[in-house]
C-alpha cells in the first residue's frame, strides 16, 4: 500500500483519513529528520509499510524543532496528543485511535501493531 506524506497539515486534514496508520515524525532539516529517534526508525517503518500487502500509512511531519517544542504545537493537543516524535498510531475503521507506539519501541512493536 502507499505511504502518503503531509508537511504540517491542519488538524482538520487528519479527520477521516483513509489510512489506518499515522506516524508523526520531525520535519526534514538540512536533508534529514532533525529528531534522532525518527531517523533510527525511518527505514524500518518505510520497509514495513512499503510492501504490496502492507497497510496504508500517513506520514505527518510536525515541523522544525523550535515550533514542535512549543506547548502550542497543534499535534500536542487533542485528538492526537502527541508528546514526542516519532509516534505511530493505529486507527480503527471509524478513525478512532486503538493503539500507539512511541520512539524506539516502534522498532520492537511495529510488526505486532500491524497484525
């Protein structure tokens, strides 16, 4: 299935998305994700969601480090309440969150999450 990306979308753009998985990453700065944890999981996430039988994934880039670190950062608020990046969220058929994995635990738990 495809991997679709959005750079700092409005929260309304994330309502009713067709993908059943959303990952929140740091944005790309100087050619790479500014967050080291995001860089550590990026290849594994891409490989996991790139196969022909893989579920669809929406990648949301949260912005540069200064804008992400402010308490007003949009994704820190409901309904996503993301406290750190990377954060991988699984949605049910109605778009409600059913599971969440963060940081390096993504490497350990991504296979189980997509079952």
